[in-house]
C-alpha cells in the first residue's frame, strides 16, 4: 500500500530556516499536503501542492516537490518559536478520497 | 466561519462502557472522515462518508466500533464495549466536494482514555 515517511525530529534556532522532508511511494499521488499540529490541537492545513507543480510559495513557507524521486519538502523561513509543532506530510492518490499521513516531524525551535 | 466541531474534548471512562464521540462538519462539506491518532500507529483513517453514506470503513478496527451520519451536520463514532487499547485521540475532518484542491479540515479531536 501507500507509504509516507518523515524524519521524527528537527531542531533549529530562532531566525534560521527549517526544512522538513517527506518521501512517499505512491506514483499516482495527485496532491500533497502539509499540516501542522500544536499540542492538544487538531491538524491545521498549512499548504498543499498539486503533483504537476514543483514549487509553491506562501509567505514564509516554500514547498518543493520532486515527483521523480517522490520527495516533498517544506521550508519555513525565519523560523519562530511559535512554529514549534509537529508537521505532517500527507498524500492523496488518484481515485481515492482518503489521505495517507506520515508519522510527523517534531520541530523544536530554540530561542 | 465555524470549523469542524468535536465533542467531548476529553473522555475518561472505564473499560466495558459505551463511548460516543460526536462531530459537526463544516457546513456545506460533503465528506466527513474519522481518524484515530496514537503514538504507535500515528494517524489512521477509520471511516469516511460522502453525502452521509459510508464509503470506506476498512479502517474500522473491529465490530466494537460503529459510525453513523444521520444528516449532513452530524456524525457519531461509537465504541461498545470500550477497551484500554482504544485510548487515543480521535479526529473528525471534513472536506468539500471536488478534487484534492478541497483539502480536509480537522477538528480539535477527542482525547479518549479507557481505564
């Protein structure tokens, strides 16, 4: 079945850029998403990218997609302490409504 | 605009008891999803509905779990009888009709503890 993998942990200093990586296996993925989860809260949609795009920028967030390598990344510029959270990568396959989520990457921002 | 609303936020009960989790999707959304989140298994899709009809329930763990959507603005997930291994955070999400450019929006979840 489909699989989405992420590294478990990333630590950066405030003001630096953060890059969170994700790999997936499904070649029929049509959309890929990044969600943010803060403690005790649900998943907040940050951004998403259609599979025929290779980059999307939204303020401090930049998503890069390498479809050939099935690799997705989320870059957060000028990382702030409020960005500390768990970030989930998710993919949607053609013909399926459900998403497949990665295990999440915990981002710790040190002041 | 109100998001997905789940209740209760927290539930602590003894094993063997019936548990009912509730969800109100975003108005106008045609799809409703129930997920379970645990440390061991991450986020798992349990079931999802389209226009109040269950489409895929292959993620429902066993017969103790059931979900209903009697109308477009309300869904329940029931566990009867509950067991300690059911302890998890249960999320409800909804999305509008359309393709992947209609992403899923999540509620804040119900944290369930079965003693």
